[in-house]
C-alpha cells in the first residue's frame, strides 16, 4: 500500500470512527500491519476488508 492509499484509509477511518489519539504516523503504521494480518487470514478485499478494518480500528481505539 503506498503512502497516498494509507493517507486515504487513515482519513476514512478517522472520519468514520474518530480521530486517532496516537497521531497519523502511528495510525498509518497500524493500518499497514492490520491489512497484512487481514490478508494473511484470507479476508477478501472490498466491503469485507473495509468492515474488518473498521472494527479493528474501533477496538484499537478502545484499548488506548
């Protein structure tokens, strides 16, 4: 995932679920790691991946 894609995903997550208290750099690093985990678990792209990423972000924020 390139930097522009990461910025787009980060902005969408913050718009939908709230601002990341860890900052944008930490969020983009988290997105890269989470996308890799989703791929390794075989989560299909599109809506399924979007929902899984959103739920994982919400959980990550709750753990902060």
